């Protein structure tokens, strides 16, 4: 027989419509965001990996100062690889951007046309889709490359440039000032050969090699090249090439964080439900006692009181899931496509999203609230009829200090509703965390840009292929060499630039160079990233020789723009077994006249700030999303939980009206108690949220080849307080009306 109690569901829903709608909104937001993210992240991973396989992405690449003889390449292929030429040109385009131009790929790293087509004749070019979007370029427009006008016939993605890193040592990809493009082979042959950068890529013939076997095979290729006299300027496996591997490492890396958010919100909502159910049972204790005395079983009551909250949560989950398939995917995919050069996304069904955002939350809600109901309904029917729901008898009330009557009354209201206020505190902590993250992204990046811009070593840094003399008063020689080190507490490798600096350098001011042979001074960026300081030992590996060096840190130098280590130039040359007078770079405040054939790269002061501009482009659009979600959580949790406090005290409010208390005085007691609790929670959660955001930044940017720390100006704390307070006072206006509508007849009901 159908339980007659279910006929009350409609009435219960109407009487608490605001409460249940608010809860439903939370689940709609939660599921639409988390499920939408999971669907996009999994779809992006599948699309990305499929594209890499179909386009035959490289397993490694190497470059040299000069073109490598075909016989040398044939010899290097013998260990078990296939090598093809992948030389390119770097041309200045637009106002201050660099476009890396390749010939059409026919063997490895095949281009994927996003729109338009690949070039097949003179005067045609296809450029990277992301670079085009960042610079407002479209198919059909023209772009000047090497002094000639080229028609853009297609927008493409290249699997070896899914993240637009111009150099593997760059701190951040740069889709604003750096892009890649392809032209026809005939057009490529017409470019000036003296500007060509000689590069080759290779793929393993055996596609089932282990990680160790891949490394050994790559080392064999490199050894063959070196033994045959090739002067390598770079040799890197795909796993260590940021342009190739950064996206695969990053896709889905936010899943643990998003799932943690999901579990936290679900747990909070489960306890919110339990508080609501507790409040409902207290309000209907006489009815429950009558039902139990009439023969209703506890199981029937448990199922009834579970049904409405679970139905509303399930409705919110289902609506949110529909939105996650239709509305939210463009939000998350746009975030990926604004940062990376990726092929078109193909979304599919995500079992993980369904299990984690619908099945698991509903099961958790049922289990937690069933436990609460079983425990609550363990009281005898007689006690329900008497409205005596205490499980512990004769428990003395808490003794309060000798404050004034109204103050002690408010404290008593807070103590009676401490469970609701505790859940409200954790909800506000989570919302403050989201708000601080959303509001802190832009100030952090702006601060980073300012600090990095001010820390530029010189107006110009010239990295040379071969030592050549330059005539300039401001030019200062230095040696730079890249090594790798591993994070001591994480599975992450970082490239560190070693600078051999002259004594009394005009550019590295206040740098106290170490005196020992195996000693270094490190940049504060590297120190902060690794968590090391003076006296610690670090192990570095030379990427082209495999040699390892154990060096002792003697100091930390303020240089936030890069992971760097500093030694006297003679000691670095000796460590690397180079001539004592060797150098491969110049620092200068003036532009130097160096022949392009000897110049590897030039770094200017503006190059440092490009990192911040890319971060701003990548993460800036997340800020409004986090703010909207945080404000919604503030509003819903405050409304539901503060209304529960008022409902719990409805009888007392009614008694106070009977005794002649005015509405204003009643509000002052009950609403002010909640106001004090909310404002105190806001103040307490701010430092906790700050430390949580700082930890998140440390974890989220662990793989980033730079040290980005959270920077929260004081005005952001003020904004969070203002948003939290405004959210509460908006809700408070609804509670004022609710208190005013409580009838004095409540006090006349049987409350024995």
C-alpha cells in the first residue's frame, strides 16, 4: 500500500519552497560546472591523443649550427629511429611578434587544418589558429613575412606546437608574440638560406618501447651525432619538450582539484540537509509521535523525510547534467583553446562525470541523512509527543558570563544553533576561497609582470652560436648553459640557466659570487620553487652529455624572472670543461651589431613581460566564473542555514510577540545573533582562505617553469568582506519579512 504520508510532499514543498529551490540551485551549479569540466577534460584528452597519433608527432628533435650531412643522419638512424629534416625560419611579423615558418610537413608532425586549407602555391601561408586569434588574423587576410605579402589560406594546429613555446627554456607559452606557420616547399626554398635554423626530428621505429628504452635509444642517436662531429645546439626528447608535452601534462591536471571541490560541496550540502531534517523533525515532533503511536514504522518515516530533499537534489543534479552537455562545455573548452593550439574538440559520454556528480552525491546524501534520521527517530513516541527530543537527560545549560540580558539571549541563540552556524562557517570558508582565487588572479599576474619587468638583467641579452667579438662600451661577456634539476618533493624537472658572470659585473649588481669551485648562488625564483636555501645541495644534469654535478648553494639572488644559478665565468667554464676565455653571450644596454649567422637568440626587457601577458590571457577569463559561483554559494548557504535558525526559534519569537516585544526588538535578538556570527566567520575565514589559495597556486603551477606566488592586495580582502556582507544583508531582508509573518498563535499550540 502506498504510504499516505507522501500526500504531504506537495504541501511541504510549498511551505519551504525557497529553501528547497536554493538547494536545487546549488546542485545545478555544482553538477553543471564539475560535470561540464570533466566532459571537456576527458574529451580534450581523447581528441588530443588521437590527433597526436594520426599526425605522427615527433619523439624527439635536435638542432645544429650548420646543416647535417645526409650520411651522418643515416648513421644516426641505425639504432632504430627515422630522422627527417625540420628546419625553419624565424621572421619578425606584425609589430613585435615572431613567426616560425616551416615547409609543409609530409612525414612527421602533420598539420591539421582547423579552417581553410594548407598552402600549395606561392604567396600562400597557413598559420597557427591560436596565434591568429590572439592577433585578429583571419583566413583571406594578408600578412607580411620576410618583406613579402602572404595570403592566409588556412588556420592550423601543429602537434609539435600544441603549446606555443618559442624556446624550451621559456617560462610560459606565448601565443601573442610567437606563432608557427607552414608554406609550400617551393616558397620555403626561396627564403634566404643564411637565416635558416637547422633542425631535425626523429621517431622510434618500435612504438612499444619502455620509458628507459626510449631514453637509451635517444642517447644512442645523440652519441652518434656527436661522434660524427655534429655541433648540437639542442637535443631534446618529446617528453622534455614543453611545446610537445606541456599540454598532455596539463590536460586533466585540474581534475583532482575539481573533484575535491565537488566532494567538499557535496559534504557541505549533506550536512545542510541533515540540519534541515533535524529542524523539520523538531517542528513536527508531535506529529511524528502521533504517527509512531498509530503504528507507523520508523522505516516509513525515514523514507518519507528523505524523499523530498533527495528528490530536489536529484532534480538539481539532472538539470545540471543537461546544462553540462549544452551550456558549460563552451566555457571550459574556450579556456583550453585560449591557451593551447588544439584540434577541434569531440565530446563524448563521460561515465566519470555521471558517477562523481550524480550517483556519488545522491548516495552520500542518502547515507548521511539516513544515519541522522535513524539516530533522531531513536527517541520514544512519548518523548516525541512531549516535544522532548533530548537524548541526554538533565544536561545543565552552559553558564554564560554576566553580560546584559540581550547579549546573553543572543549567545544562547548562537549556542542552540551551533551546528547550523558551523556548517555556515565551512560554506563561507569555501566561498571565500573561491572568491579570493577569482579576485586574486589578475592582481597576482599584474604584480608578477611588474616584478619580472624590473628584474631584467639588461636591455639586451645576446646568446651566440659561436664566440664573436662585439664592439660596444656597454657590452659585457658571459657564459650561459642550461642544466636540469628535480624538485626534491615532487615528480617535476626544471631547466635552470647557469650564468658565468664576470667579477664586478655592471649588470648583476649586488651579486656576491661564490668562491668555491662547486658552489653557486641561485635565483629567488628557483629557491622558492624548490624550497631550498643557503647551505643546501642541488644535483644538476647536463642534458647533452648526461654529466651530473652536485653543487652547494651559498646564497640567493633576487631574480624572479627565471630559474637561474650564478658562478664566476672562469669556474663555470672549468666545470663545463671549456676554455678559460670561452663565452657565448653578451649583456648590453645598447643594441649590438652581430651577424645573424652567429646569433642564436636575443632577449629584450619586453620578453620578460610577455609571460605575464600570456598568463593574463589564459587565466583572466576564469575570474568572473569563480566570482559568480562563490556569490551563489554565499547566498544559498546563508539563506538556507539562517532561515533554519529562525524556523527553529519560531515558537520563541511567537512568545515574545505575545509578551509585547516589538518586531524591531525581536529582529535585534535573532537576526543580530546571526549577523554577528556571519561577520565573525567572514573575518576568520579570510586568512584561512588566503593560505588555501597560496597552497593551490603552489600545486597548480608545480609544472610551470617559473615561480608564480599569490599576491593579494589589501583591497581584495575588502572586496571579499563587502561581497560577503552584501550577500548576507540581501538575505537578511528576506528574514525580516519572515520574522514579521510569524503568528502569535504559535505560542498557543500545545508545547508541553
